[in-house]
C-alpha cells in the first residue's frame, strides 16, 4: 500500500472500522442486482425485477437521510442496530415471498422495508472526518473509501449473480443480508472512533438539504444514479440475450475495477484550483463515456467500454465528498453525505425501472439508451447549478471556516 494510504491507519481503531465498513457495504452492490437476478430467474419478468430493485432504492432514498439525521443526533450505535434489524426482517420476507410465489404486492411491501438499511459509507466517512478534518489526510481517506466502494462493486455482483445462477436464485440476496448484519454489528462495537453526536443542534438550521450547494449535488446525482441502475439491469439482460447471463457479473466487475483503479491513483495526487471544476469535469466524463455502450455488439467489447466508463466514477465521488464538507454544517455531515447517496438511490430506482421496461419492450441493446440520456441530464443539471457550488457557506463544514482552511482543502 502506498505510504499516503498506510499513514491513514496510524490512528488506533482505523483498521477495524474500515474493515467493518467493507463488510457492511457489500450489500450495496449485491442486494439490488441480486433481486434483479433472483426475480428474473424465478419469473422471467425483467420489468418486475427492475421495479423491485427500484422500490428498494426509493425506500432507501426516503428512509436513509432520516436514519442518518438520527445518527448525527444520537450516535451510530443507538441508531444503526435497530435500523439494520428492520432491514434484515423485511429482506427475509422478500426472499420467502419470491421463493413461494406470493402476490406481487407482498414483494413490493418487503422491498420497501429493505430501505431502512443504513448508509455504511456515510458512517465510515464520518469517522474519517472526525479524525482528519482540516488535513490533507482526509482527501486520501475519502479516496481510500471510494476504492473500498469499488472493491464492493467488483466482488459484489460476481458473488450475487454467480450464487443466484449457479446455486439457488435467493442465494445472492441472502448472502448480502448476512454481510450487512456482520458489518453493522461489528462497526457498532467500536465506540472509540464513533463521531460525537450533536443532540443540542438537532433543531438548528433544519435539514442539511437547506444548503443550495448540497441540493445541486443531490439533483445531479439523481441523474448519475440512473446511469448506474440502468447499466446494471441492461448488462444482465444483454448477457442473458447472448446466452451468458452469469458473465454479467464479470462485466460489471470490470466497470467497478475501472473506478477503483482511478480512485486509487486520484488519492495519491494533490490538486490546486477549485474542486467544483474537477467535479463538473468528472460528471461530464461520466456522461460522455456512456455513448459507446450503444455501439457494442458483444460482451468483450462491452467489458472494455464499461472499464473505460468506470475511470471517471471514483474521482467524481471523491470530489463530491469534499464539496459536501464545504456546504454542510459539521453537525449534519453524516446526513449531508447520505443525501447524496439518496440522490443516487432515487436515480438507481428510476434508471433500473425504466431500463427494465425498455428491455421488455425493445430488447437489451436499446436499454443502453437509458444511461446515455441520464448522463445528458446530469451534465445539464451540473452546469445549471455550478455557480452555487462556487459559493461555500461561511461557517459550514469542518474545513471552510477560514479562507486559509479552504485553500488547504483545494490543495488536498
């Protein structure tokens, strides 16, 4: 591991909470695609599969920020455990309903309950921010966590789709639930690195979403999430049409590998200039990289195209986390990070659902039009909101209280 990354783990407890975060985040890449694979295996209905995945994402979009707001007020341990138990109970109900062929409304009701799963990525990043706020190490930490996210997206789809197609259809989501339980309960035993809650500030300023800059980030990532949701569903169908459904996991793994590779390199670099410019460039690159997907005709070319597309994801997400710190009060940092995840979740819901219906109506190749259109929307929203990102609110975040600190973040 390069020395800037090794230096992150000099503080006691950092290795343990990072490992727990890796384990607990595996469902992020496993549950949605596992449900799509499971339902398509059992029913052959990609429209239903995409709609259920969308329901999980929309539910997480509604419940996730509320859970994170409670975490900011009361601490991670007191909130994460009951929220996780609720998610696990409804996940068990979804697997039973799918296995025994219960009515569709039961499937949707259980899928909605899975949305109470906490945003482990926000929890881990909040711990890093509590340790390294105001130092260049925080940029490296955010980069490392983006690489961890992509590790999950490399191995998660392989495990989920592979288990669903070679063992039994419910195996992927079942393993995802086990990872969630283990990760959350391991993380919440680590009290020494848990960020201090802010109960006295629970009514100060209302929601973190009152920040104009945060609203721009969330709105842009709704469209970005639609890219991710559509690519997952369409890639499974694309591989299925060519008789190699299980290969979809390897193709999606390369998509994540491209992002992880770029994120690892990005974390070693030090930048000057405004982070909002890098963010807008990243969003534009993500959109443009979707266009070649309309032209590929086989799985090897698709894998190459998705690897190249993935190179812009992690750098954009890392820069987004830095921008959140500039636009959100410190006492609402976890909530602010979760709102971006919420925007992604809403987009994943819209993208996966729309892609499912396009696939059913016109085939998998036509489905790649959904991420292309979503990328175009992301660019438009990003350009329209760019001016708001150039004006961080004074006194917000942990690193923008003074001009010199903002310059330090730019250098980081």
